C-alpha cells in the first residue's frame, strides 16, 4: 500500500511541475543517483552474505543469463512498441512523431 501511495504522490507532484524543465532535470538526476545508491547498498548486502559469496560462481552465470535475457527482451519489446506507436525507432529516439497523413 505504501508503494501505491508514494507513486500517487509522485504523479501528483509530477503534474504540478511538468512545465518546469529545471525541476524535471533535478528529479531525473536525483532518481539516477538514488538508483546508484540502491545498487551500491545491494552490493554491500550481497558481499556481507557468506552463502551468496560461496555460490557466486554458480549463481553468477544464472544471474548473467537472466539479466541478459531481460535486457534483450526489453530492447526487443521497446522496438516493437516504438514501431507500432511512432512508426520507427529512429523517430522515437529523436523525440519526433512522424506525421502519417497523406498530402495531396
């Protein structure tokens, strides 16, 4: 329930500041640094866990395969969705939606 409340609060704040590009830039930067901190803390907890360190050789390959599959799958799905909604991945990455109207 807490996650949903925080998400709803974030959406509300986002609606209030969506026209302020400086605020959005600061939020994006804060989000990235928060992710870096979370990954660092996860590394500390894994490093402190003896069972995780002992099984790292076996679990490492499984984790690598799962992560690689997740990344490749995400890229493929995002390309498909981009083509469906924006016409091409190139126009999506430029942030420009192609005009599909036929001119006479």
